[in-house]
C-alpha cells in the first residue's frame, strides 16, 4: 500500500503544474471532439480555423507563429483543410517565397456552425465567465514567460 503524498512534496504528481495543465488539456480536447465532429473538424484544425476567422489571408509562417506550431505540424493540417475545401494555399504574388492561406466560402461558412461551441465549453467547464477570463489571463502570462 502506498502512502498518500503530502501537498508539499515537490515530486508529487498532483503537485505538478505541468500535470494539471496536461490532464486539463487532454480532458478539454476530449470535450471538444464530439462538438467538432459535428462540423467535420479535429481540434488542431479548429485552432487553425479560429486563427483564420480572425485574420484571413496570412502567411503559413505567421499562422505557425500564432498557433505555436512548426511547419512540419502545420503543413499536413493545412493540406487536410484544403482537401476538405475549407482553405486554399497560394503563393504570395509580392513574394514567391511566401505561401498565403485563405478561407474558402465553405471555410467562412463553418464559422456559423462553430458559433455555439464556446458557450457549450464554458457550460461544461463549470467555471463562471469571470473565472474563465482570469484563468485565460493567467495562462497567457505563463505562456509568455515560457516563450521568452
């Protein structure tokens, strides 16, 4: 029989910030799966679409920066979204080295289908709007510190 870890144990699993973030992320992604399945997107594809709904016609490199994804991860996502008819990739006429990603009319239409998802996630979280705003603010601060 193992004895319970003390809260001050620096190597206790439940005392790890990384585990709290990792396990919460796994459960959040699991929560999104059926909601996104209804509109034909995976969670990573949804993140790409969110970024494009905010700023359409961006370079692949800008999109990668925004999503914290390298091109090896982002390119297959974009290929699948392009095959699904939601985005198109094209060379920048001003700089042939750059590839621009643009939403298709179908990609723009998916935004309407996705509109109810954030509220469903908020309800499932059990957190108030204020708690979500504070948590997001704290996580953005953490992300900024880790990225520096």
